[in-house]
C-alpha cells in the first residue's frame, strides 16, 4: 500500500473527505473540503492520487466515483501511529492521558469499562 505520510495538504484533505464519505465524486469533494480549488484542479489531484495508488475509480453513468484503496480502519491505525510517534514519542499512555485530560465531556462509564476490558485483554495476551 502506498505511504500516505507523504501527501500534500490538499491530497490529505481529499483523502480525508473520501474516507469520511466512503466514496465521492469530484463535485462532492469540492463541496466537502474547505476553500476548495476548482473542480478541474480537484479532478487532477484525484487522478494523481489514483496514479499513486491511493484511490480507485468506477464509472457510474457520466460520473466517476472514487474510493480509497486502503480500508478506513487500516488508514486510521496508520494515521494514529503517526500521531503517536510525532506528538507523544510513541507513548500510548501519554496520548490517552492527554486526550482524557483535554476532553470536555469527560468519559462515560461505558467507555471506561470498555477501556478497562481492552487493557485486561491485552494483559492476558501478553501485549
């Protein structure tokens, strides 16, 4: 799979929009990203992303519909790993602590129980 860490800001915006939407046309991307360039510029960038192996396309009538080649789940794990490395020195503990401290709404009892269960499961599996 191609490395998405080397995407330009606009390419990243397009990929984020495609992941959020599941699949999208050029016009839908133009509607979605902030301060979008012209549809022709977006079309060209999506073509480049396709050439780089990040997007795949299908024809639907007269329109071209794009979607990501990589699953949203896999892309999310990869992006999270980059955030951990870049901002928290690879420390999951620091990232989670930062998130919990900065979270306005606090953590629900269900979320806390789920986190505890995940930690216990990881402990049992020796991770």
